C-alpha cells in the first residue's frame, strides 16, 4: 500500500515557479527555436511563399538537396570514452586567418528579399561571432556596405565571371580595395538551374503584387511593410550595369567560362582564391595542381544540376587523393552542428552554411542570424564533448562512419563484364 498524506501547502508553493513573460516578441520567438529546423518553421510562417521557396527550394526534383541532408543523417559517430572534454576549442585557422568556429556564411543572392536587413545582418552577426562572411555577386548589399557592417571581421567575395568580363574585373578590384581577404571563384553555374518552385510561384525581382501575392501577404503584413518602406531591392554590387533584372541574371551566367578565366582572375587578385563548385576528384587534383589556395566541394545547394554528387560523400575520396594538407572545404545540406563536426572529422578544413543562416534571417533579422550561429555553436560543442574531443584538430576519420543507402553500380557492371569474358 502507498502511504498517503494531506498535501502540505508550503511544499506545493515550493513547486510553483512562474517564468516572467518576455514582452519582446522577436526575442520570445527566437528563444523558442532549439534547432535550425525550428528556425525554418518560424521563417516559413513569417515570409511570403515566393521568397521562402526561393531560399528553401532547389533544382528540378530537389533530389540533390534531399540526398545531401540524408547523407549527414546517415552517419555513425564513434566516441572515445573516459576522455574528458570539459572545455572545447572550436576555433580553427582557414585561408591565412582565424575563425572562432569551423564554419562561415556562404554567399547567397537576393538576400534582402528574404528579410530587409539582408547581408548587413549576416555580415554583422558573422563579425560578432568571429567567423567569415561571404558576399555574393548577386547580393543586395554593396561590397563597401558589407565592409562597413563588418569592419574588423573577415569578409570574402564570391565571383561569377560574366559575359561582360569588365564587370567581373571591376568587382574583383572593389573587393580588394575594401579589404576582402578571400575570393570565391564559382564554376558550377554556366547556366541557371531549373528551380521549379520559383517558376510555379511566379518569382520575380522585385516581387510583383498580384491577387496571389496579396492573399499570401495577408498573414505577413510585416514583410510587406519592411519591403515597401526600405530602399528598392537591387543588386548593389552591379548597379552600374544599368540592365534589367533579366539582363543581369543572363550576364551572371556564362557557359564559356574556362581555365583561362581563372588564370586572369588569379593574376588580378592578391589575396587567397578558392574555387567553389568542385564535384569530382579529377577536378580537385587539377585545381590544386594549378595553385589555387583551396577548393569547395559543392553542388550549389542542389540548385544547379539535380542528382549531382553529394559533397559530403565525395569528401573522403577527395581528401585521400589530394592529401590531408590541402584546403578542402564543403557546403550543401548542413543543418546541424554535428554535420560540421562530421565534415571536419572526415578531412574538411572548413564548412559553409547558406540556408541555415537564411532561415535565421527570415525568422528574426540579425538577431535570428545570431540565434542560428548560437544553435550551431552549441551543437558543435556538445558533439565534441560527447566524442571526447577537446579541439577541432583532434577530430579524425575514425570518429565517423558514413552509412549509405545509395551504392554505385559501377562495380556490379565491371563484375558482369568480367564474367562474360570468362
């Protein structure tokens, strides 16, 4: 029999703890987010469909993006026991400078479309966190404004080589004059990928007001208020071209880009240069042999060629072939600090986040970006402690096993051919 007693009022009052209500709606909203996925849900509620889908979507059937995220889920960690990691050091050196975390903010276009603070919020938050920020050629803040927002932090510039080469050359010169220390030469965009969500939504820059957008905007008046009461959305780094949005997009995509362009840009740029969009081992080896400072394994977040290689799956093979001392970075699909830890364990020197940062931006401007970075930092630190690792440099391939659901058939085909010959 359970012994029962009359409740003691004093004991009941000891159990009552009322949390003081937070009257700041933005802070309350962001504090409720415990993961990047939580920020994504908030962002979706607060952002019109066309702008959200531009960020959230990928090319064609969006297979590459789903595979990339699944690849990070399909890993197994191997922790070291009885190795206390009470205090962990998440800092690293990348491309000649420090970063407080083994991640930086990737280049994203049209960023003020997602939330009016745009790249200024991202650059400021990155500088505060001590991580690099990358401005896109198609960014909606100028090179000079990003420098002003992040004057003491590390700024990188992502370059598209355009049909009018003088435009690209001018951007290289401006980035150098503004003190940007790294140039990200992008090679996976000879033409734009088929982003079907954008076509179905009638996506345009600037957004067009139609019956559909009005209905979609009714529960999101704050977004339209911000959009209509702030400076006109444009490509700040390209404003001197004088072209329409369509002409600017066409000029940014050039199918004739080749190694000679890389050579020219390299001769113009005195800082570090990395090539973004590498998707094969052979190209990795050739680029590093040509003397670039690093490569970024990337399929453009699944936004270009659907069914392209998954960078995280390609990573171990590239590191084996080009050596552990080569600067190999990775993006696409990172939604958790554990994804960053796994990438570093398998040989990446750095990682880049795109959508994860934009979900935070859409959820709450600069404060939302800071929340996204804080979430990833907490996840990185917790994962390292659970692995028994005190510093990023202690991570090794033995800490991670990649599990796979997709097995290449090349070995099966070769075995069948050998059988026929016998």
